[in-house]
C-alpha cells in the first residue's frame, strides 16, 4: 500500500514540475502570431491540398498576410479572404474538366490487367489498360487525391466531377498520368473537345474508342465563327470567337464536342 502511495506521490510531483517547466518555456520561447494570419487561417478549408502552391493552409495564410500570395489562391475561400484583405476584385473560380469519354462501353480494353491497381502503375508497366493509349485508365488515382469529395468513379469506369464541390484545386490535374484533367474557368461557355487522342493514325481510332476524335475536320470547316482549329489532331476552341451556337456539337460524328455550360453547371 505504501509503495502505491509513494508512486502516486512521485508521479504527481513529476507531473507538477513538468507542467511548471512547460508553462515557463512557453512564455520564454513564445513567438507572437500575426492576428491577420490567424483570421485568414480560420476561413481556409484546412484540406492542405496544395492547390494554392504553398505547403498547406498554414503556409498559404502566412503568405497571404505578407502579400506573397494572391487572394484567389484558394477557390474555396477566395471571396472571404478577399474581404479580410480588403481586395475588391477576385478572379473567376476554376473547376476541373476531364477530356475523355472512353468509358467501358466505348473504349476497347487492351487485355486483362493483373498489375498494381493504380493509373500510374498501369501507365508505367503496360502503357495503360485500353487500346487507346491516351484514354482514362480508370483506377481512380484522381479520386484518391481529391480532398473535397468532388470526384467519384462511375459504373462506366470514368471519374465524374461534382461541380457543386469542385473548387479547382488542381490535384487531379497533377495526379492524372494521362494528362486528361484541365482547370477551366467555372463560368466559361462554348464548345470543348472531350478527347485527348493526338494520334495521327486515323484508321484505328474508331475501333479503339467509339467516342474518339477521328480528325475529320468537320467541326473546323462548319464553324460559322471560325472558332475551331485542328491543332495536333484535336479541335482547339478560340473562346473569344465561340458563341455556343452548337453547330460543331450536332455535327460531330463521334460526339466528341460538347458545350461547357452543359457540363459544368452544378
């Protein structure tokens, strides 16, 4: 019994001494925090996604307070941060766009893949799982890195963006080994080509993927505003000319072209 009491007494004394020492050193080595940094940090999402280009929300808040980062660096809190900093103008928010429609139904598989079930692993080992070497591999690496639950794998084998949640952080853009994601202004309107097949060998494209761009050039020829140009085998849109007339969308034989406003509307 005495041993237990002695042990408890010694433990209490040690704990008390350590508490006093911790309090003392906290005061001695205290580093004052800029109130502005704390105020900004409170409104940031805390996902530490890195989309702002800084090492986490703490680093971004410190950079904002010292004017080393733009107020719209984090789309999730851009408006609130702008108010805190007294900035009136904030650039248009961005969202992610997948430039591929090569679903299980449309894209032919290369074969049975038995390797590591990651897009990057399949890309490095066998150059993807589909005959189209440019298509979505479909293992969801992009979904795994999304910190805002804005991406999910569909039954069609493709990742789908929830535009009510996507803030355009760019993590999926960095992670996709095929380079299929792009960040675009959330309010952009006009046509976009949902295909990334840049192959100059036209013949096998439609056999590899029913929704692949076959490089027919019909969209370029028929655009009344001359807003489309085939560059490296893909239709590139000049958004200063495109007026969302939809001529290219209805005329595309493989339905590669779609209107952005129909895709990104939440």
